[in-house]
C-alpha cells in the first residue's frame, strides 16, 4: 500500500493545482487517491476536502434469472443488423446480433441459416418492432431537401 501511496503522490505532484482539484472533485478517485490528493493540495496551501461518497443505486429489481431474448428482425447482411442494433441502442433498447459471425457476409450461408437475428429482451420487443417498422417504412428517413439544407449550413 505504501508503494501505491508513493506512486500516487509522485503522480499528483506533477499535476497543476486546477487539474488536481478537478480530479478530486470528479468523485472518480478511490479513497486512497482522495487522501493523497488532499495531502498534496494541503502541502501547496490549498484546503480541499474529498467529495461526499456517491451512493450506488440498488438494482431496480431482484435477480429473477436469465433474461429472455426474442428475435425482432432478420437480415441477410450482418452489417445491416448491426446498424439496426445501433439504432435500437441509441433509443435505449439493449440489442444483440445473433449468428453474425457465423454468416459473415456469405449470402448462401446466410440464406441457408435464415439470416442473422436481431434480438432484444422480451420486455423491449414491442417498442423495438415499432422502431424497426418506422425505419423500414421510411418515416424516419431524411428527404433530399434536408440533406441539402444541412450541406448549406
């Protein structure tokens, strides 16, 4: 522990006052790092206290076992599945692409395997299907005028 304390002290000595205060106030330092930072600042004549410990939020529910994933879409090209997965995740829906490594852009294998599967936890399935339907219908597409306006800005 002494070696770690000395290593932290040496590192913190190289920091500017402002940066060391910023790191201390971030709340990201361990208890040991906080105490070393406060001691270093005190040597520089700066009074600082470590931030109050943040409480970790308890899990929303007790562990009820494994999460059931359901397939909400299939794609012959894994890249398309990954793009859609990214869109769902941007909307707050956890998603995974199943069989993407197996197919690897080989159309014959993809067709034989039924394509790659985009899966989400069952609790998110309805919302995911709505988003996918909106994307496929073109409701979320940008028209040419929007692209031109963006380029002009």
